[in-house]
C-alpha cells in the first residue's frame, strides 16, 4: 500500500476516536528524496545506540495516535527480521537539557533536548505501540549515508560514508497508548532493531514539498550516538556539509482539549517519567 494511503487509514482511525469538539490533525514531511540515509538503532553487541531526529510542531494540545516513517533495510533482508520499533519525542533545546551545553558540538540552537520526553516514549516491547512494515521498492539508492561518522568538535565533519542501496520500507505505527503533547515545537525519533543488519532512515525534501505539510520554522534533522550523548550534531550542516535535511515521516491524531480519561492517562505516564529520566541521565553519565 502506498505511504499516503496508509497515512489516510491512520487519519480515519483518529476520526473514529475523536471526542466532540476536537479535530483531527496530520503532519508529513513528504516522500523520500534519495539524498541521504542515517542510522537509527538501539545499542547491541559491539554497536552503540545511534539516533536520528527531525522536527514538527503542534498548534494546540494534541493526542498522537499514528505515525509512519520510511527507511532502508539491507537488500534481501526479510521484513520479519524487524525485532522492534521504539519511538521517542524530544523538546527543543534547552528544554530537558543542561544549559549552558558542553561545547562538544558547534551549536545546540534548535537541536533536540538532551533527554527525551519520558512519558511520550512508546516501545513495541512493552506493547505501547504496534508496527507493520511494507516494502515500497526492492532497490532504492541513497547518495550518501551516516552510520559511524559522528564525532565531537572539532572533528564533526566526516562527509558521510557514501551511497547505499537497499529495500525502501514503510513502517506504519499505531500508538496503543496515545502520545499527549502540548502546543509546541518537538522532535520525532524512531529507532529500529533488526535481527541482522542496520536500518537507515531516509531523508525528505527541505523545504518540505507537496504532499508534505508546510512547517515554519522548519528545523533540520540532527543525529547523535552514545559517544556524543547528550549532544547532537546537524546532519547536513555539521557532518556532511550537504545543507540541511528533513527525514521522511508523518504523524496524525486528535487536536484539541483531551477527554478527562486522557488527562488521567497522561498523569499516570508522568508518574513514571522521573524514573525514566533518571535512567537516561545515568546512561549519559556513563559515557566517557
């Protein structure tokens, strides 16, 4: 099924769950442009956690129920090799961050925060999201990639690691526990765990083109790994010098004041947020 058709299904499900007086919303960066693919994976044996994030904005408090993103899987890899998907959301720096920053990167202006919004994290392992995968193209080539070349200043420029070809795959995400966020600017970070090989998130046009959703201001995509935490680097401006990138993703759900039950759900989530934030800080403190 085409990406826009799948996104339409998500909007339809959001409409069905819309409380009286609320409206649906949908945001998309559009389709992949083939310029770059960037790693986004959990830590594993011999592999550090590596994250890519791109931004979006909400005009009012909103309940996100559905997301999509598009990336590359290695050629010949079965879609069943996807073990898990985790989604995180971040405020814009300096929210949830040490300020002033470390000085280990050229800038933190308009970057993701140091730490994720813990109450908004959704993980296939705990059932807070479900995911389905659809192959869009068995052979899709990107002109450049960033996998390992993520360094502190002054060595942040690596130029990328060259072109790659793989399967273009759409990930369709349903949040079984909707994500509740206020009116603000945020970053979206998907992470894919594979049984073998690595997932590369594909770039989308910047500025956003149709069928994408206009966004102003539209910040660029950022990247980090556990060797750089808590800092982030601009993929296009710092790492590759190819000019800013967006990444291919969409979000939809319900905009407006949530029902009382949704507020209760948020408060329960915030009760666990402190524990998760302490875990994230401990992880960051362990990096040398």
